[in-house]
C-alpha cells in the first residue's frame, strides 16, 4: 500500500509531473461536468432560450480575450529560446498592453517596473534561493 503513495521521479524531472497531474485533473473535472449536463438534459429535457446559460455577456470584449490567448501562446513558445526571465518580462508587458492599454508616461513606467520586478523577484526567490527548476 505504501508503494501506491510514493512517486519515484528524478530531481531533474520534477517539473514535468505537475503539468501532467493538472491536465489529468482538468480532464476528469470536464468529464464530470459533461456527464452532469447530459444527465440533466435527459432528466428535465431541453433548456428554453430564456434559461440558457451565456458564458459571455452581450458586448463582451473579444479583442482582449483573443489577445490574452495569443500572449499566452507566445509566452509558451518563447520560454525555451529566451528563458524564463526574459520571456516573462515580455509576457507581462504584452498582457498589460492588451488588457489595459495606456499611453501615459506614468502608466508605461508602472507597466515596465512591474514587468521587470515581478519576474525578477520570482526568479531570484524560486530559481536561485530555493533552487526550484523554472521553465
């Protein structure tokens, strides 16, 4: 029984376990949600137009949604060639520009300071101090 509770992974491969575990957990939760929806449709019949759930409200800003998705995809693509620190700085700048565009000098200084300080602090604390493998 104790062997079932142990996970033998090399130290260099620890960072590969968590994404797989989260992916499996999300897949199981999605399956549960789908099954609950199907059972409800069989039990109570189809939903009327007034009762239908809308994930996005009317007038939703689609540019921000797809801009953020593009930023996330670019971040993942740039992690390997640029490394964690530089790609994280670029990601914070890009997401800030997409979600809250500003042209004022004070706003741009704030975005730049946040984009440099936050990934740098994470890199210093987790990557250097605790010696945790960052992507």
